[in-house]
C-alpha cells in the first residue's frame, strides 16, 4: 500500500496510525523511485498536472533528487509554467553538474528569462568539459547576444557551425544575431544556409519567416511561413506564429483561422482560454464571453475564466458586477494574482493609489516573476510620482520579458519627465523595435526626439503616424509642437487647431495653442480658451498648471497663484505646480512662502533634487548660510553629481573657512556636470586661487570670462589671479573691465584697492 494514498486515514487516531505504521514508513529511496516511475507514466500520457504532483512527491522524499527535479522542470514547461520550470531546472543543474541535458535545459530557460550572465556562466562550464559540444556553443552565443556582446556571440555561433556544419539550428541562431547587429546580408545568408541544410524543417522555415517579418519584408515572410505550415499544418507554434503575423499586417480575418487551428490542436482548457483572450484583444467580447462561460467551471482554468469575465464587465461599464465578482474570487483565493491585478486596476481608476499599490505588492509576493504585476506596480508608482521606484518596477518587467514594449514606453515617459532625453529616445526606440504596431510607442518616440531637438527624425515618425491615424488628436498635437519647436508658427497653428477639434481636452494641444497665442500677442484668446476649458474641468491639475503658467508668463501673479494653488489641491502629487507656485512667490518677493512651496514638493518626492536645490538657493537669498549649506549637503546625498548644489556648496566652504580640498572636489564635480557654465568655472577658478594654484586659476577663470563675459565678479577674480601671479598689465585691464561693467558690484572696493597697488 502507498503511504500517500492512506495519509487521510493515518490522521484519524493513534490506533489507526499504529495499524498503518508499516505502510507510512519504509525506505525513502524506494518511495522516491516509485513516485518517479508514476510521474514518468503520467508524462507519457501527457497528464502533466498529475506528473508534477508525483515528481514533487519524489522530491519530498529526497530534496537532492536531481533527476526528479530535471523531469519536474520539463513537466512545468509542458504546463506552461516557465517560472517554476526555471527554478527546478537550475536546481537540477546544480545537483547534476555532469549531466549535459540538465545543464542545457537550465541554460535555455535562463536565456528565455533574460538572465544572460547566468546562462553564459553555465554554458562556459559545459564547454570547459567538452569544447566540441554544439548545443553549449550555440547557447553561449545566444547568451552573449543577450549581453549585447554581438561580436562574441557571432564568433561562438560560427564556431558551432564549424563543429557541426549539418546542424541547421546553428545557422538560424546566427541569422538572428546578425539581424540584431544590423548585419542584414549576413543574417539572410545564414538563414539561407540553414534552409539548405534542413529544407523540411518547419522551425527553420518559421525562423526565416520571422527574419523577413522583422526586416519589413512581409511577402517573403509569408512565403516562408506558408512553407512551414505545409510541413506542419497542425503545428501549434507555427499556427500561433501565423496568427500573430497576419494580425500585424492587417489581415485579422486570416489570423483567426490559424489561431483556432492552434487551439484545436492543443485541445486544453488553457488553449481555449487563450482564444478567449484573443477575442478580448480583438474587441470581440461576445465571442470571448461565450468561451469563458463554458470554461468557468473548468478545474484548470475556471478561476482565470471568471477573472476575465469580470474584466469584461468592468470594461463595458458593469462596474458593480465586476467589483463583486473580483471580491468573491479573492475571498475564495486571496492569492490569485490575476484577480489581485484586476482589483488593483479598479482601485487605480478610482485614484485610490495606496490601496492599488498594496494589491500589486500582494501579487508580486505571490509571483515575483509576474511581469503584469510589476507593470501594474509601475503604473501606480508613476501616478504617485515616485519616479525612481516606478522605474525599478518597469525595469523588473524587462528582466522577465526584455521585449515588453509597454514597459519601455513607460520608461521613456519617465525619462522625459526627469529630463533624461537620451534615455527617453533609447527606450522609445526599443519599444518601437519590440512592437512596431504600437502607436503609443511611436508617439513617445516623436516626443522624445522633439525634446532632443532631432526634428527631422521626429518629423519622419509623425508623418507616418499622421497617415496611419488621421483622426488622432494626440498625433496632431505633437505635429503642432514640432512646428513650434522649429519656430514654424504658421505651420503649427493648423495642426494644433485640428487636434483641438478632435479633442478639446487634448492638453498637449492646449499647451501648444496657448503658447502660440501668447507668442503672437493673442492674450485674450489664450485666456478665453483656458477659462472655457476650466469651466468644463475645474479640477484638472494639468489644465490648472497650464493656466497658472500662462498667467505667470504674462505677469498676472495673483491669478497665477490662485490657479497653481488649486492645482496642488486637485493633485497633491502635481510636483511641478509646487515649483511654479514657488516661482510666483519669488516674483512677489515672498521668499518664505516660496521656500515653503518647494519644501512641500520635497516632502512628497522620493528624490527631490530639483526642489531641494531651490530651497537651498532661497536660503542663500535670505543669507541663511548654515541652512543653505545643510540643504545642499542633503541634495548631494540624493545626487552626488548635482551641479548647482555641488557648485554652491563649494563656494560656501571656500568662503566660510571650510576645507578647501573638499571645496575643490565639489567644484570639480560641478564643472564636470556643467562644463559650459561660466559661474561654475568661476567657482573652480576661485578655489584654485585660494589654494595659490595660480596657473590653474588663471586658465580656469579665463574660460569663465569667455563663457560669461558680462559678469563683473568673474573679471574681478581673474584680475586678482593675474595680480597675484605678477602680471600687473593684464590684472589692470581685467579689473578696469569689471568696474566698467558695474561700478558697485560685490568686490568693487577691493578691485579698486588692488588697482591702486599695481
């Protein structure tokens, strides 16, 4: 009698336990082999859930049973549980260091998970034992490609071809690498050679089709795809690929047939669920509901089907029904990740951000490798303006799925918000590469290119978008903003007007139109437009900020103050509103109020470099030197390279008797971060002068004068450097220039004293 089949009975009481002691005891090695044999039988019958249970039972008998862990990993692969497959494959490989199959399974799963360095390490160890192993050589090449060592990767795959010229897969992998490196001719040649080695290989044909697809050659892609389909007409992978291909080229009618073939060939509830999800994505909700209703009682996917039905309810306005359904599911299964994420989405839409964040945390605790959970968390953190944490969350998505275009788009937006324009372009470009059909990826790419002043490239992107989406207000707004950036006001006007016709609340267009009106002297039109929109949406924080800035720009400080105060009340996390309000107070001479406004922003940001810098500057304006010093020191804790804080702190140390060596390091840091700033160069030169390093002081101060020739103080410092180095003639000329620029500047009296002594 097997002990696992009498476990329930064994719990009845001591007498019965004694009766079954022999059955529940026995040799663990014998029991683990029995479980292994049962699991293997289930695998042969494609009963993967049962096989998983038996493999896990075997491991419970012996946690170091490497063979069971290896087979469990393969069972998880069949059950579409990649996360658990990876965990078990890595454990198996650790327990079976000499088993090449175990090592290679771990390597392949690590590559799929984006853990390229770990994959490289394991593949290298296999090759150390057997340099002729083709699988390890190819895997090492793929790992190096993931690490962006393209040349090293190509070398490895070429070596794989040399080791086994008949292996078509090596040429296919090489083709993909050459494609990633932009070497299209070499890539195509590799695929052609792969086909010549294995003309009847459906996977090779499918890979060649993918190459043509990614290089915008859809006819060639379709030809290879159809050949693959002829070879495997009911192949699950090739039909799924065909469905995706035809969707992306706008032939959705063909896509559905291939998708259904793949589902029919698979036959499982999970496959039918994927068809329902396809219908959801295609906005064919009745078709999706029909399938989901039949699956709601399915033992394997019933819970997920109920979650999807609730999602459809929510998207079609049946909010109460959706909330009730999700709450019922979570009462039954509090750790159901999909239900937790739907709940988080509902809370997000209700602007209950803290509760939404808690649900995403719950989901990640259940499944740390869930890309949707990390993405949902990133969205909430971005809404809370917790930028660094949001960035970490979206990067966590990319660790799970390096081609997740949605995360790349969000990272591009965050980079734009923080002024990291180069990163914004990089992430947006990656998103377009990952999913060429995503309009939002192309739109954020255009915005990033405009911010980087790469106008021809932005124009190219927007021209394609405008042709594809002629009724998109967002696209028309960016076209208008591009013309504004190029100072083409006449061309900007029709695009912005068109955007506002399509959507009067397209705020990028509102911002552009207001800027255009003010630039051309149409103040009354600008403010009338803003009043109309504010009557419609009086609590829109972004609209309030646009109106507040317009009033600030035109000197209507009281109105600007009122509008920006409303913006902070409408959205306490509207950080820019606090900064704009601080500018209003500075213009009014209300320094304490200005400082407090920036301090309110500091209290809400996780990395308040900009706002805290302004607090320090206001302390300096108020001659509160100690407070300014402490504030700038705090800024440098957040960003050791912050140029303004480093520069001003260096000046304070130099002027207040601080450590000149520390001051010099800070000034050098500021100079490296802001090499074109005359003021920063002046600080560095002044510290060189105090340290009596006259040649360095003169060279640096001459550059400061060249960068900012109208600042009398910089001329004064250069004059002192010349005087102390013994160059009386140059000292006189420069000091006289300083006094001529402004006879009463700070230091003017000392300049006259030095002149008298020359």
